[in-house]
C-alpha cells in the first residue's frame, strides 16, 4: 500500500526538537544493549533456530473457484465461490474461520465504530452502508451440498464442521453465494471512479477468504478495521468475471480465454506486445468507450492465478490498454500492462506506466526473486495505491515521478507480502518497510537513475520522526498505531533500518546475500519477525540482537559524539588519542574522519563491539601533525539526534 509522503513529513514536523533535548550525559548501558536471551523461544522442527522453515514446517492451503458478475447499472458484484481447504496441520480442526472484508463497509462494522469523527484515509465515506449479502453457505461432501452451520461476526465467519477435519491432509469444501454493493470510495483499497467514458471499477477483497491457521497463533482472526492489511493462505484461484462486452476486464494471473473476449485487432496487438520491449497499444484512446467484441452483450473473462494468496480485478469501458514484455531471469517472460482513462493519458502521466511496471519488476526479479505471475497490471482509478498479486491500483491523477513512485512501491509488494507471506495485520513493517527499502534501490536503477533519490530520507530530518515524543515502536500493531505515525512506523523507519544494515553494519554484499537467502527460504510461506531476525543473522554471520532490540523492538535513540582529542606525549607526530562516546541507548558502528594541520585526512571505522565495554571508547590514531578536526559519521548516514557533538575542532 502506498502512503503519501505528507504523513511522514507531518510526523517530522510534529516531533520534538531533538537537538535541544539531547543528552549531555550518557544513558547508555551495554548490559541492556547486549543482553542475552533476546529470542523468546528456541528453534524447533517447524521453525528452525537458523531462521528457516524446519523439516516439519507446515501451512494450510486454500483453493478457490469463483463465478462472479458485475452490474454496472447498480454498482454491484454477485457471485459464488467454492472453497477447497486443506488442513496440513498436525491438529484435527472442528471449525474454520473466514475473512469477510466487505463487511467493513456496513454501518454496523467495528471499522466504522472505531473511525474518528475527523474521518481519515480508511474511513467509510458518505455514510455508505454495504457489506456482504450472504445468500447461502453449504458444505460439499460426496457431490452433495448441505446447509453449513455458520456465524458471522463483523468481518469474520466461523463455519462449524459436522465432523473434524483431519490433520495432515484432510480436505473440506464449501460453497458460498454472496453479493455486495461497490462503494465509491472503498477505504483506498477498492472502489469506483467516474470518468467521461464511464466508471472504472477496482474490485478487491471481493470474496470470502480463509483465515490463516498457523503454529504461532492458531487461527488468525483479528478483525479488519481498515489500517491493518492482510494475512492469507496460499493456493490456486480460478475466477470468471461476467461483464458487459463494452468493458475491458483485467485481473491477477493468466487470462485463459483471450480469443473469446478480445477483438481480432486486440489479439494481434497482444501477440506483438509479448515480443516487444516497447509499449504496444492494445486499446487506444480513440477506441476507449467505443465498445468491443460482442458489443451490447455480456462476456465472461476467465482467469487463473496459481500459488497465490489473493486475486483482484478491474473493469471499465473507459480503459486505454497497453502492454510490453517483461524479461525475467533464466529467459522467462511476463507481460506488463496498464489500463487508464483518457484523462490520465500522456507521456508525463500514464502513457509511461507500462515502462515503469516493466522497469521495476525486472529490477526486483534480478535483485531478489523472479517475478512469479504471467501478467503485471497497473490500474488507474480512485485508489491512491494498493497492491494485490499481479495487479495494483494507483491514482489516476499520478504523474511523472509520482506515478513512478507509486507504481514502483505497489509492484514491490509482489515480493513482500505476495511472495514472502508475512502477517500484515500484526507486522506491517515486514512488507511496507522492506518494500520501502527495495524501492530506493529501484529508484537508483531505473532508466540510468532518472528517479534516483525519489524517496530518499534525510537522516537528520528523519531523526525527529523516528525518535520524537510521539513516536511509537516499529512493533506496534497497525490498528493501534496512530495514523500520523503509520508512515514512520510501518514504512520509513523499518526501511531505513534495512538501509543502515546494508550500508553501515553488514555492507552491501553480506546484506544482499542474507536478504536474498531470507526471501528464497520463505517464498510462499509465513515467516515471523523472529524468523527474519534469525535468518539474517545466520546468513550474514553476525549477531544483530542489539540492533533488533534497539531499532525494531524499542524506540532507542542514537547519539554519537567526539568528546576529546589529545596528542600522545604532547607530540601529535607520535599519534593522537581520540575519545568518542555513545550517549543514547542504541550504539552503532562508527566511521570517524580525522583532519591534520598538514592537510592529511584519514578515516577509520570502529565496530559496534567497542561499545560492549561501555559508553566511552578511546583509540590511538597515527597522526603525524596536529589534529585540527574529528568528525563521527562524516557522511551523515546515521539519524543522530544531536549533530552538534559529532564534531570536535581544535581551538
């Protein structure tokens, strides 16, 4: 999910003046920072101590077959879903839980009840009263359907089973018939936008989905309140969308019946796009709003997405539609696509969208893990920025670096959490923060650095947001996080933490190797924060408990200082003794730049272990002349709360 920069900027402005409130005496305690017993439990056969899935790791599976139709006159979706749920756990289950996210749009929902009177990004606007209309829930056994025993509680449904679902491979099937009204503003995750050529529908969280049952919490049934995102099981999803023939429908996964729904010209252009690194128009601006194959009737668009946690789709008669080939490692290919109204057309706007999709996906595929879907679709609509497997929704008003930024961010989510399936409802930083970090790398890579620095964070400015009086821990649950802090807690601070790990602590080679190792080990699985911490430490060969403890678990500040410089035996040609200090709770490896009167400049880097002996460290420097200045963190890469004490200058 994209988060507008103003939330982060606002948090920076609201933070205290950290320089004025900085420590003059140390509050650092090495016994607390480097305390043992950081991890809450030891590894086992499910989750190993090295941070990887153990030999008995398991997760359950949910497969879906969906038939749905869109009613563009009444702005509604109706459908039925057949769910096949496989219990791979070691426990028999006598009930299952499902997520009913559309129920957040009911005026009786907890999401509405917990929305502030001032509203907000995830508010249900215009007093819209929606939610699922569940016509029936049936249990399918031996080809027969019987009424299921179920209860709906806000955004969750419990189905009680007539007999236990057996462990280690037992399967149960359900059919649910449902319908819902499409909100115009779907809490910035879905909705509909009126354009001069018709409505654009962005449809997500549109069918009942299984809650995750795991070995950490059992059933994960936190309600959907708006700010917290999703935690979902993997499986195959086949879905058919029936829509007026004038509409173009795009969705997650593979379009199975292009010959049935595309015109002859569109089929030719599609074939051209699959072999083109340049954007090919599938449906031009002149053709948008002019009908299509079998105009005046309905067409059914058939899709399949494999090994996925979700699917979403979009439909409109207003779409311009273009595409280009994505080149993946090992010679594999995918297809980048964009759909947008004529109001969003142009080379400074959505006319470059497919170029952006192709660019970021090719980078992430090389850097982390090959993209796994046959198509990657960017949809222009009312949603400011939201991600689903193989398809993202971005603002129709986005242009230039703003469009690159939101496209880059949303497609980065196809690695976190679509490939690495973390629990977003508890730990948003494991997808938003990781994604924010890789977005910065893609900014530097795209088109020879055209947008390099697009989302760069100034460490000095960031310190106010990271460590201010109103800051919260990264481990704060998203629905508990104050909305003005969400940009910091879920996105910027964890993203900056990975940047510190890469550039200041481990170095790019060790970090990149360990980060890829984590992604490959947990691809299409469900890691916890502890799994990530363990995995990075084992792959990098570094104990990082001090950093996890201070940066992620707590709100510890960083304050490095130079406190004294003295010539050895009063003769600087024999060397100088330099004293540095860490005055706040979180230490860091420290780079120190020393300048001498003879014009020489030297640098040394001290490892974090120097702070295991206390908050003050002295070292000898082989100077040959009078030392004129000493600066810690000379490149200003660390969010230090007091830069005034970072420099010592000879009197």
